[in-house]
C-alpha cells in the first residue's frame, strides 16, 4: 500500500494531536498507553512521528485519540 503525502506530511492531524495532548497534560508515552487500553498497539515513538507528520494515521486511531483527548474528530482535521 502506498501512503501519499499532503504538503510533505503523511497526516494533517499531528499538530492538533500535540496541542490536545499537552492541554490534557499527557506525555507521549502516557497517550500511547491510553491508546493501548483501547486495544490498539501504539508506541511512544509512533505518537512522536504522528505529531511530526511523518506517520500516517488510520481513521480508527483518530477516533480513539478524539475519545481520549475529549475532542471531536473534525477538530483534529481543521
């Protein structure tokens, strides 16, 4: 499967993810652990790569991020 870039990034939600994570005062490791509680394998370095825009974010991960960080999915995409 080929992952496409948009303006040099593999996602458009990374910056918003970082913003929401910091607002909730969670470290990247803590966020990864919360995601793992929902049955999705995610490591701290994956959170870092998402925030940098170098990792693709599947829709099911975005839904879990929204739930954990108490944001609407649309907020991450704006």
